[in-house]
C-alpha cells in the first residue's frame, strides 16, 4: 500500500504533463514491465518494444489517469492488454496470410481452368472442322485410344489409310495449336 500512496503525487504531476514525474514512473516500473513482457517473448528486443509501447500509452493517456487507482495495477493492465493485442494481431495476420495464400491458389487454379477450357474449346473447334472421315479416325485413335488396326476394322478402311488420316489430322491440330499459342 505504501507504494500506491507514493504514486498518487506522481500521477497528479503526470496528469499535468510533468516530464520528471513521467521519468520517475518509468524508472520505477520499467523493469516490472520488461520482465512481464520477457515471459511472453524470449527476445529482449521484443520486450523492450513492449516497454516503450506501454510507457508511450501512459504518456498519451496521462490526462485520463485516476489518482485514486493503483498505478501498479494500471501499468500491469496496460502491459497485459498490449501483449494480448500483439498476440491477437499475430493470429489475425497468420489467418489472413493463410486466407490470401488459399485464395491465390484458388485464383490460380481458376485461372488455369479458364485457360484450359478456352484452349480445349479452340482445339475441339479445330477437330470439328476436320473432314468427316479424318475427324472420326482422329477421335477413335487419339481420343478414345483405339489402335490403328482397330480403327481400320471399325471404319472398314485399310490400316495405311488410317495412318494417313491420323497423320494429317495431327498436323492440322499442331498447326492450329501453334497459331493459338502464339
């Protein structure tokens, strides 16, 4: 209790903007704030930053201080709240980073899907524009996976005719792809 009664004149002077009173309060409570902060952070630099932030807040809010309240408890509360705010901010930043990363991945996937769909549509158009026999040979052999011999049997054509149709269809698709991609 002695400590609290010693603080009342300091708080009164601080409220009036007395820098010497602020310096006394800083010297008196600096280590308490530092050791409280160091328990949350293993970094002396981070703990020092907390000390600075807490005392800046005390200076900025000096006019609203109540002389009858415990300065020790007030400083402890400010420090605790500041540490919690830092922790909350870190959690929010982490969640935000995860959200952005996921969103970018989704955007990239969506963009890739759109590019793929557009490219597929253009290739399908090229295939649809092939002569009917060549289109059938290409679809059966290259899309459905039948061998040249199987396609020849299905269409009642020679294997050599199937090879020629396939070759011409592939050349047409490759040429169209070159144009599309350039």
